[in-house]
C-alpha cells in the first residue's frame, strides 16, 4: 500500500499486527474522548500565512536541554515496543539516531537499558516508573546513569492505571491469560508471528535482574502491576531530583499550578502530556493546556508537549504556542509495527516533510522563530 501520511502507517500497522496488539497501541482509556480531542483540538489553532519571504532555505533544527537536534521531535517512551517488532526499542532508537533526534526508552520496554546502549551511539533518555520497592527504582536510575542517559523522564500522570477497554476485551491485561481469539489472531497475522518466533523471548528487559519479578512477560507484568507506587507525590520528585544529576524531565502535567511546582523542584523540563488519552478520559487536550503552562513557567524551564501529534502541522502549532519540541508516541509506533526501523524512519520523515512545507507556507524559515511569531496564529473557540 502507498504510505503518504501517518494515517496510512496506522492502516499498515493494523494489517500486520494481531488485533490485541494493534488495539494496545491504538486504544485509550474508557470512551477514548481525550485521545480524539488531543488530535481535534489542533483544528482550533489556525495559520495566517505570510508571503514573499524567500523560503528557499529553511531550518528545522532546534536545541532541547542544551543539546542540538535536527528536528523538533522526540520519540516518546512507550512500553512493549519490542512486541511490535523484534528488538523494537533498538529499531526505534536507531531510527531516531539516524534522524538526529532523541529516543526515550520506557521502564516497561522489552529491550533493556544496556541492550539499547550497546546497539546505539547517541545518548538516549530513560523514562522512570517508580515502584513501591525503592531499591528497584534506585537500581534503574543507577543503570540509566551508567548507560550515560542524558535525561531522566519521570512520568507522573499514572496515579492509578485506567481501564483501556479494548485491552480488557482482548484480555491483554496483567494477570490475564491470552484467549483463544488472540491465538487465532496470531495465526492470521503470520508476518508478525513468524518474526516474533525468531526474536529473543519477550520479557521486561529492565526487570530481568529482579528475581522477585520472575522470568517471562506474564509473571513480570503481574509484578509490575502489583508494585507500581500510586502513593507517588511531590516529596518523591525531590528525592529523585537529589539522586539524578543530569537533566530531569517531568512528564504528564497540564495544570499551570503543577508546572510551577515542577519548576520549584528544580526539574529542567516538563512535558505537557495526558499520556495520549490513555489515563484520564475527559482530560483537556494538551494543545489547549499549553498556553497557560507557558505563561506560568515559560521562562523557568523548558516545556515540551505530546499527545495527538499525527501531522507536522500540529508540531508547528505547538512550537508557536511555546513548546520547545513535541514527543510522538503512536505516530512512530505505527511505523515500527508496519516496517521496523524503516517504518519509524518513514514516520519521522513524513512529519519532517510536513513541518518543512508548513513553515515555508506560513513564511517562517526557522522553527526557532515560531514562538516569536505567535500573533500569526489564530486561536479559535
Ligand atoms: C502503546 C503505548 C505505550 C506507552 N507506554 C508508556 C510508558 O511506558 N511510559 C510513559 O511514560 N508513557 C507511555 N506512553 C505514553 C507516551 O509516552 C506518550 O505520552 C503518548 O503516546 C503521546 O500521545 P500520542 O500517542 O497521541 O503521540 C505510551 C503510549 C502508547 C501509545
């Protein structure tokens, strides 16, 4: 099939993956309203294009936390990417490296911190979920440090896990046993199944050294579900800040008051994020939350944004409203599921080309100039 945009990559992913995995990536919490709103809310921000500004040379590079990158994009942390494609996290990290953008590894990845370190050269970011057993958290932080991770991303919008109803129906949940229909789905998707049969046994790579978690994805999944620390609070942020000396990013903020406390705690950046609508259904779309966050903390720390990015046009709008860069989740996962490293590279390329064309059309040749030209953007009701 011809791939023109991220929506096409999504269709390609749907074809290749068994249903329970496609739904895991594509789905969100409850009625999936916030996931839809995240994307639709960009329609309320409109361009007002300018003309005759010599657009023959355009600059898409920017700097995030002091490091130059080729595009204002980051691959968001996503659990289980290694179930979509053999060694999927490495495939994604390599595509990010080739494109000159950061890759963020999730705590819940299949490949471990050390696997990704060994397979790539560029420093990557590590996303942290805090467990009740703080010994495990401390060990993960120490491993990220030893691997030279340039940033630690603390995800804070998981006070409890939401029901993702597609996953419940497909029995793709911790403690669930895969049902007959999922086995049938695997038989019906041989390209995925054969590739995974040849892959190393799937497990939570970062937990392989934790004996209490057992071995194998089912037992480790149960362990993670039992051990997520839902008492996480502001004191823990201070504790993590005191342990991690490199850049600290707090992910999952939409309220300006929280953004101010994150800045007070000494974080270097925050991500305006609602987890792609996978947690609080009914939560506001992130592009609508961004202006108030920027107003409150814009000068104090860097503000990144994710949730709902499927078009380069949306990245341009987020940058104009004050974000330094955008993280992409599903957009790259669809590419990974469809064609591995090549598919992730294609997803990045599609967004790059859309960003490039959009800035040329609006008459701003450098993405770093977007915020200064905010008045060119009309925000509707
Ligand atoms: C399949 C999937 C798994 C995810 N796993 C994690 C995770 O392990 N840690 C985390 O902080 N965020 C996780 N997220 C959220 C992403 O980091 C990001 O916030 C979200 O995907 C952005 O929305 P988008 O998918 O619309 O781009 C996950 C998202 C998806 C789609």
